[in-house]
C-alpha cells in the first residue's frame, strides 16, 4: 500500500503546461530542429546578447552560494520602479511567487477568486492549501468581469488573482475600472495583479506600482520570462509593502533564484535596444495576424500580450494535430475550456507567415 498523500494534495490535478519541443518531437517522430513552438508565449527573438556576455564574466562565482538578497538586481529594479529595495521579493518565476502567496495567505476554507479562463496555477495553489477557487467567467468581450468579481466576494474571500493582461484572452482592464476596483476591495483581501504580459500592453495603461504604495493589500507580479526572453532561467519578482515581502520571504527557500539567473536578469534589464526590438516585433506580428484573420474570416480578441486568441470554428484537438503535422505547436484553447479557439504566441515575421499558411492549407481541406 502506498503512503497516503495529504488530503489537499489528493485534490490536485496535475498542472499541464504547454507541450515541450522535446515531447512533441519524441511522440511524433519529428526532429526538434524542424519544429516551431508558438504555444507557451516564449520570446522567439531569444534574449539580449548581453546575457551571454554577463554569464561568461560571472563564471568565477558559479561555485559559490548566491547573494540571498539578490542585492544588485534588487537595487536596479527598485530604481526602475521608484520603490524601496525592501518592497521586492524574488521568485523562481512567477509560478513560485503565486505558490508563495498561497502558502503565506491561504488557509483551509478560504476562497480565492480568479477570472475564467486565466492562468491555471492560481487554482492549483489555492487547493493545495485547502482553499476554494472561485472562477468568474469572462464577459462576452472575453475581458475580466469586474462587476462579477465584486459580486463573488464573500466573508471567506482571502485572495483575488487578477491576471492583467489576461492569459489566454489578452484583454486588459481599463485604468479607471481597475482603479475603482482596487479602491473597492476590502483591505483584508489580498489583491494580486499578475502582470506577466504588462510590457506588451497596447491599450492605455497606468503604472500600477503606485497601488502597492496606496494599498497594503496589493501585490504585483512581474517576470523575466516574456519580454526579456529568460523563461528557462526561472526568475520573477513581486512588488508589495514590506509586510507582504516578509511573509513571502518566510515561506520561500533561502536560495530560490540561481546566481546565473540573477546575472542574466541584471544584464537583460539594461538592454533597451533588445526590448524595443521585441516590442516592435510583437506589435507588427499582432497587426499581421489581425489582417490575416480578417481576410480568412476568423474572429479574434485584440491582444495586450505576446499572443493572440483566435476563434477558428474548428475542433481545437483536430487543429492542434493538423498544426503538428505541419511542424508547428500552437496552444489548444480546449485546455482553457475554449473549444474551437487557439492561442498563438507571436513569433518572427517568418513564424507568423508559417502559421497563416498552415491555416490556409488546413481550411482548403475541410
Ligand atoms: C499569467 C501568467 N502568470 C505567470 C506565469 C508564469 O511565469 P514564470 O515563467 O515567471 O513562472 C505565466 C506563464 O506563462 C503566465 O502566463
């Protein structure tokens, strides 16, 4: 007989991330080099060339435990955001920060509210600590239903996960709506603004860092995985008042961010030539998709992220496989409860052209 796992662990479903190039290559007997992955909102321009240089220079310190405070990067980010170094805590990607928030704040029976569909990890971590995830469906425009979220607040609500811009819809909450909402949330509820994609926002947006100064219950999550193209390094950070930072620091591992990741992130923050190129590529890519989807006659959601959600009218499982036959991985909307939708990460102009050619080819056959 196997050892019984904890009750809350038994309630968890395995988290299903985007398929990796390696697994698709193995399962379909396709060489990795011929596959194009546009399924996990990774950065197809890679990362700043300064990262490789910085890593070589840092080699002499690889045998040492890293600075537990991550001071150099902390100070740089504090200056960038106009906050105190003590207002930042680092994580092994936002994934870990979300886990830490749940570890520090969610007790048995607490409710956490999230938009549905959104980033699935909020649900897992809530259940792990015995909490109850409460999904509030997006509106007809696929945007977060702020009135619905307000209505879902009860005496048991402990955390609200607000993914903004939202993954997988790409929608963003208008600044005045967000401001009014933040003011309205009772201050015994932790409001998490997951801003993994905020750098890509096309619509009007405000610097939300000020909310962390005005409200003790607001915390912002940022990641180096998207704009900076450092997903494999696993580094992100939370901004919040020192009480939140201290709570997260108590529950995290002491050396949760590798030194190489600290070095990579520091080099990446400095390289605006690279980030400007990424942002231009993203804008151009989105415009290209909008034009092509209009031509094909497919409905899409205008995106504030590095991906676009499109309604194809075709079974998503079938479409995912048809794309794999054409050596392209895109994200099956059914994984988010959105059958007949696909989420496509923005690639290089050539990548994007391949996706549209695949759509044209598949549509000819059905
Ligand atoms: C909304 C959202 N939050 C957090 C994450 C996790 O990012 P990280 O790579 O920093 O763990 C992702 C990853 O795709 C995401 O889409």
